[in-house]
C-alpha cells in the first residue's frame, strides 16, 4: 500500500521560510517523478515543483528562485524548501508520486502566509 505523508506546514509571516516533507512508503521515490502541488481556497490545484528520476528539477514560474525541491533516497522522502514566502503562497500543499499510469497523492499540509 502506497502512502505519502506530508508535514511541515504552518503559519508564517511574509518573507519567512518553511520546509515541507513528504515521507513515502510502499514506493521508492527515486523511481518516480515526485511533485508538489498546491490549492488555494476557491482555486484549482496547481503544480509547484517536481523532481524526476535522474534528479532534474523544474519549477512553476511563480516559485522559481524561492522554492527548492529535493529528495533523500535513503529516507524515501521529498522536501520542498520555501523561502521568501508571500501571502499568495497560501494553500494546501500536496505531494504527488507518478510513474506511468500510477499516481498517488498525500493528504496535504496547510501553509498560511500572513502579510
């Protein structure tokens, strides 16, 4: 059974930092494309960042230069370091694992950035 468990969300002031974690069980994260998505109230879920099997990363324009996605293969954990946070970064952040037709989601962690 695959489980993705996010943690590290919280309330932070604008300009602050948070680090989100996504602990995976039932999969080997280095064999999947791992991504972070977010959903603000009243808006659709949007892609934030991803790391593919070879370690290459990609970011949405809105977070480029502020967020960093990384992976610890030994722990099967993916991280999202978020710096210079803005109120518009507020939302529920979800971890995603994708390989072929298989896709898995975590339950999400709330990030709230106050102005």
